[in-house]
C-alpha cells in the first residue's frame, strides 16, 4: 500500500492489527523524497479476508492498496489457474 496522508497511520495500523493473525510479515519504506510511505504486507489468509482488508485500507483517504494473490495454494488443492 502507499500512504500519502500520514494522518491515516493510526487507522492503517488498527486495521492491520485486526488481521494480525494472518500477517506473516510487514515491511515499511518511508520515501521522504516523494513524501509517501510504502508498506508491503504478506498474509496467509482466505481470499475473502485479503480482499476485505485491501478494500478497507483502500477506502481510507490518502491510502492506496492493492492485493496480489499466489496461485500456489490453489494449484496444490487442484484449483483452476487463471
């Protein structure tokens, strides 16, 4: 996610805390030159939980969030690819 409004940090952290049991890791990069913070979060969670978190984060003003899903688990379970 990209945070352009630092005032949203408390709300972002509260949402991440709610999904804490699913979080494997998190890395934050302050990009002072552009006055933004970039945070990547890795989750091991059902797709609906990931989608819900991404949607909630993306609705915060000044926050952009996108989710990328691995096909690995679906492939192991015999799921369809694209």
